[in-house]
């Protein structure tokens, strides 16, 4: 069996490794237009902000690793067209050489592209996106120039707040803009998002919410400012971070698509064509929070979808467990984690929900104050079924393990009442005997 994988980042890599690590005789060909693979974008802000020494550790594999496993891999090779009827992929290398690869099974792992609004001035120098390693390098270089004093970040989602922190750590005057009333509104309710807003401001970042970018201002081909719906701001560097869209053009009119253009896949990540699988950011996934198809662009989902598709290509029927969109962020030491739906997202999805909130300390009061921290938790549950559909937490304490448990609760459709009497261990070094998860669940209406 010959499998062609288009796109060799997290999703493509994980599908290819699943095939190559099996005991079956599978011929695997990998094609990617980029010159590198396996870049962990999550580390961009860490090295640009000089919290880690460099970017080298952000790549976890390379072409030679695949060749050593017997795969054929061509980087800087862009797939231009696919003949789905005759099962042929047409590609072109950077030097203009044309390639043709036939396949028995095809894995589309072409990921996502940053949303790039064509505002006036969009071709000025000094405008940046943050998706590829090379774009991270460009931002890093731009921040190193003597005349880069003011940085405007458009979008206060995950990439935006992370790069705003990095630019502030590099000593820049940073302004962050978002169309919403607060930062991180795609992940958190207002009561939690405000903690991040305050954290950004407390660390010197200027926040501008409810403000939409209208025009990139410039002189002599270089950006000098940003015009929004509320005013004009000086800018030496502008970084656009307003979300991703699926990169699913290769499927043309042949493959079924989701409302946002992503390849529509089943629980095995098979598309509407039996010979074609689609994984990672270019494809849909199944949300256990809404119990329906959803699109959530995350590396964590990409990796698991690649494994599932790979197993099914090998003939092992495996269904994905579905996703909750579990995520986390840490900015200047403040940690926010969430899974499933916020109240706002639940309502947008037509779910009638209630929620239970609690604020407490992580450890008992007798523990040293410098080891202890306040924690705020919200559990969101469906009014009628009482199943948990989401949770959010904010703290300076590392509460990430708690959100993993809530992720499982959403996946398994657990009710808030079952959670209330769950056996949670107690040790003063970790938590309280009558801890905030139990307390929040017990007081749920
Ligand atoms: C700055 C940043 C920080 C992030 N932080 C996190 C995080 O902390 N946690 C998390 O879970 N996620 C994070 N993400 C999101 C995560 O990086 C993506 O969800 C993930 O990269 C998706 O993997 P993928 O393999 O599906 O797609 P992509 O990473 O988009 O890879 C797609 C690949 O396909 C190739 N390709 C596309 N079209 C073609 C073509 N026609 N021919 C050949 N090759 C093609 C591309 O070159 C690319 O290599 C972050 C993203 C960014 C940008
Ligand atoms: N820690 C993590 O897990 C992590 C880190 C970085 C990125 N990612 C993922 O990568 C993907 C892309 O991240 P992102 O930060 O670009 O997207 P995002 O969805 O997190 O945030 C985009 C933000 O841009 C705002 N916005 C949209 N249009 C706008 C406009 N015209 N003007 C002003 N603001 C506007 C939105 O309100 C939103 O807050 C997401 O799926 C994200 O989850 C995850």
C-alpha cells in the first residue's frame, strides 16, 4: 500500500509515524512546501521574549528521521493539484521540478493559515503574522532593530497575548487590540478574561478592547501606525493575530467541507472520499461538549487525529475520542486553563446552561503563604441533563492537572452531581481536604 501525506507538521508527522512504526509494509511519501518540519509554534513567544535560550529545541524531528524509517520525504515541494479520480498528486519543487505521486490512500494534513484582512496598507513593511518558524524569526529580527520602539498587536487571543508579553519582555511599548470587550474571549467568560486584562495592564501592556483595526498607516513603504475604529496609534511593528482558517483548497469541489471550509471528516478522520483522510487544522473534529462536528485548531488535536487516521489506514478501526478544545495559557506567571464551553460559547451553540463558581486557596491556610495561591473555578453544566460541558480556572498556582480531569468529565458526559462526591485525594502540599472542586460541585443549583 502506498500512502502520500501532504503536509509534514504535527498532524502529518503523527499520521506518518503511526504508519511507519507499524509492522505492516507501507510505502510512505511525505510532501511539504516548507523547508522545516515539526516546529512548535507554542515556543515562538518564549524565544522571542528570551524566556528560553533559542529556538533549536522547538523542532522535535527532521527529514532524516523519516528517511531512516524508510519513508520518502520532499520538503520545499508544494502540492498544486490532486486528481482524486485517478489518485495522483501533482507537486512542484522550489527549483521548479514537477513531481507526480500516485497513492492508494492520501492524508491531507495541510493545516491552517493566519487570517489576513486586506486592510488598506496591508503591503507595508513592518507588518507581521505568526504562524511559521520563519515568521517568528522575522518578528524576532524586527524587535531587534533600534527604531522598533512601539509594537501593536492585533488580536488578544492566545497568539496575541503571548507575543505581547514577549515584546514587553524585550522592553517595547506594547499596545494590544481586540474586537471583543476583553482578551481571550474565545476561551473564557468575562469574569475570567478580566484577570488576564488586568494582568496585561499590570505588566505595562496597553489594552484596547472593543476596537477594530481599519488601516495600517505608513510612510515610504514602511508601517508607522495603526488606525482603528476608535483612534490612531503610532506603531513601528504590527503583529496580526486574529485567528486561523483551515487551509483546505486542495480538496477543491471534490471533498465535502464544513461551514468554515475545513474538510468534513468522520470519527476516523476519513473525508467524503474513501481513499482520503484529513487531519489536524485543515479538518473538522468531533466536539464532546456540543456533541456535534466542530473546528478547533490546536496541536494537541492535530497529533491525535494523525494517530487515528494512521490506524484506520492500517486497517484497524479506531474512532477518535472527540475533543473538548482543552487549552491553557501563562502570561507573566498568571495561568488560565479551560476545557469545553464557556457560558458564552454554550449559549452561542444553543445550549441552555448553568454554572457554579468558587474562589478559594489551593492549599490549607496553615501552609506557607508564598507556596499558596488563590484559585478561581467555574464549572458549566447543561441545565436539563446536568452534564458538565466546560470548566475554566485562573490562578498563579499550576492548576493545569485539574483541567485535564474536567476534560475527561466533558468527554464522558459526566453530570455535575457525580462530580460532587468524587474521591479526590488530600494532602496539604497539594490541596485542601474539602477542596474547591468538591465545594463548587456541591453548591451547583
Ligand atoms: C504562535 C503559535 C502558538 C501556538 N501555540 C499552541 C499551543 O500552545 N498549543 C496548541 O495545542 N496549539 C498551539 N498552536 C496551534 C498549532 O500550532 C496548530 O494547531 C498546529 O500547528 C496544527 O498542526 P497541523 O499539522 O494540522 O498544521 P500546520 O502546522 O498548519 O502544518 C501544515 C503543513 O502543511 C504544509 N502545507 C500546506 N499546504 C501545502 C501544500 N499545498 N503542499 C505541501 N505542503 C503544504 C505546510 O507547509 C505545513 O508544514 C500555536 C500556533 C501558533 C502559530
Ligand atoms: N496556548 C495555546 O494553546 C495556544 C497558543 C497560541 C495559539 N493557539 C491556537 O492557535 C490558533 C490561532 O490563535 P490566535 O491567537 O490567532 O486565535 P484566537 O482565536 O485565540 O484569537 C483571535 C482573537 O482575534 C480577535 N479578532 C478577530 N478578528 C479581529 C479583528 N478584525 N480585529 C481585532 N480583533 C479581532 C478575536 O476576538 C480573538 O480574541 C487558535 O486556534 C489557538 O487556540 C493556542
